[in-house]
C-alpha cells in the first residue's frame, strides 16, 4: 500500500511537471521556451518513470526504465543546446542586446 501511494505521488508530480512545461512553452517566447520545455521534460520524465519503476518493483524492467532516464538526461541537454544555438544563429533579433546607460536620459 505504501508503494502504491509513492507511485501515485510520483506519477502526479510528473504529470504536473509536464503540464507546467506545456503552459510555459505556450506563454514564453524565444529562448525561455526552450529552457521551460527542457526542464519540464527532464523532471517530468524522471518522476513518471521513477513512479513506474517503483510500481514494477526491482526487476529487469525497472532497470531498463532507469536506463531510459539516464539516456534522456544525457541527450536532452545536448538537444536543447543545439536547438537554441540554431535559433540564435537564424533569428536576426536575438543577437541584439539593448544596453541602458546611466548618463542617458530616458
């Protein structure tokens, strides 16, 4: 019964992370969108697969689920970095930074 409660808590936490990542992707613009989606995917997948592994118990299937999480943790930051780099290189307004100096009047 305790294992079931932990599983449900982890699955609900994962679903909450996926939901907030979806809201963040639709709310933010530009590079914040990539950060929101990468963070939501990584934490959401961790919680959901951890819940499934605890529900399944200690067997070969749970070991495979842990391997999926490890692979995703290695691949997701690299993919996010490559996508953001492509976005910066192809979008003409992202490279410009506006600097406000004290000597200028607003």
